[in-house]
C-alpha cells in the first residue's frame, strides 16, 4: 500500500516537473500613438527592441445602442398589441476591430478582424493574434455598425451629446494595450503584468 502511494507521488511530481511553464500576459510599452478618423483608428508605434506581439487588450466601450422602434403596417389595427415590438433589435449592431501591422515590405498587412462582444463599459477583453508579430507599428480600426451606437446619456453633457454624429464612447483613445506572453519568473525590462494595468 505504501509502495503504491509512493509511486503515485513520484508520478505526480514527474508530471508537475514536465509540464510547460505557466505564461502570463505582459504589457508592451508604446513609444507614440496617433488617433484618426473621429478616434475610430489608432496607430501605435513601438521600439525596435520590443518583444514579439501576442495580442491586444481592449477595454469595452461606453457607448450604448439606441432604441429601435418599428411602426405597424398601414393595414394593421391601431390597437393591435402584436405589432408593438419597440425596444427589440431585429438585427443588433455589430462592431469589429481590424488589426494591421507594418511588415518588412514597408506595407501594412491585416493581421485579423475580431468581432467585439457586448460588455459592460471598461471590461477588459483579450484577443490573441493568430501568430506572434514583430513590428514597429500597429494599426487598430473600428469597423461595423458604428453609426448605430449612441453615447450613454448619463456620461455625456447635453451639448456634446447632440452635436456628435458618432458616439464619443467608441473612441479608441486609451483603450488598446498590446501584450506578449512570458514566464513570470523570467521578467525582463519590458515586463509589466497586464493584470496590474
């Protein structure tokens, strides 16, 4: 009985020693940023010594969807409640993030498009790239039903809320952070853990 217990402990120890190290996400510092197209496009410039990019973190937007109302067909009775489908999205607005990176050919190459889920404002969302990328410049472009979103009235003053054709809450300013994966025990000068960001 004791021999069996000792054998299983040795096997557990061997399995623990042979498993790959747990990798954590670490933030990659950005040298400069540039916002364009009503803050729906963001370019980030990196140091040549930056580690290979593994993905990006996006903090969820503070814009909300508008109410969608539908008027009943002309032949419907005025009080027919089956025709009242107010506040129901027949086709919910969808947002995508298109990510491009500067490659050796000195041209921007699309790395991928990521559909953005609905989330509470400020929620951190993580998106891994299909492969690690070494680059000096990354571009993020918000695509999709951008015009279908409006700002949360509780977070906007009335004057700015009426004047803006596009939701200011969809701005990419201070929302995107690049990261790489590394063993937490091998921290270098670039290491800033994403959980603390």
